[in-house]
């Protein structure tokens, strides 16, 4: 894990630890920008500021069975920027969000933690984590409802109009079934699952 403090100087390296800090910052640039979604998955999430991630752009890869389309990912590209929302919440709630994002500490999940420095609208530099896909492959189109949900979050948080226009210009496709598709189980149940009595 990394330290997540907004006051780290630009030239200071990111330190690794074996446990999560009590409070940390999370940079959301996809569906988790929506207050309804983040509040459903995190009891302590507090919106701090909107922020931009320099020299990255948003792109879409893989396939989500929930949305029937590719998922958002921030990839490096000089001269571009990704806008999103900085949230502050507890390490315990990060584990809940990890379960929903399919992040696993053994590295076998769909997403993993990636530390970044973002510049907040308040002028502060925040060292935060964001979610990145484990495997990208070639770019694919997101489903239209998924992209619309991201745009809804961007509008909700008053991201720059130019960036919202950029999101609206992304090509998308209609899903083959009604989305978002309900999950078969609540991922948070894995956090309390005890297999001590399981047999081989």
C-alpha cells in the first residue's frame, strides 16, 4: 500500500507499507464519480474536490458483463488530462470498494491500485489512489448507458465543460440487454466469508 497524503512534495517518492492508513484519498474518474454509486459502496466517503490528472487520457478496455461494454481506464498520454473527483475515506471502506471493483491483494483481480498525484480545483496536490485495469488489450467501445453514467457524474460534480464535451464525443454502442445488469451476489460478502470449515 502507499501513503495517501495531499501534502507530499512533487519530488518525494511514494513509500510502501503493509497496512492501510486510517484515512486516504481516492481519485474517481469513471462511474464512481456519481454520488449515488460511491455512497452505496462506501459509508465514509467524503467528496474533497474535483481534480485533474495531467498527461493521461480516459480510454476504454475489456468487457463488463454488468454494462455490456468496455470499462474506463486512465492511460498515459502527454498533453492530455483526465478530470475526476477526489474522495476521502477510511481504509476499511477501501476494502469494501475494492470488493466491488474486483481488486485482490494477491494481484488476481480485474483492477489494481495505482498511486497518482492530481491537482485539485483548490490548488492543492493530492497523492491518491485510482483503479487501473490489470489487462488492457486493444481499446473497445463502452456501452452508451455506461458512458452516459460517467457523463452524469461529470455534470453532477461540475467538471469543466470542455472535458464533458470530450466525454460526449467518445464513441459508444448500445448494449445487447438492459443494463446495468444486477450482480448475482454482493461482493462485500467476501470480506466476511469464513472458510475455516471448508473441506478440500
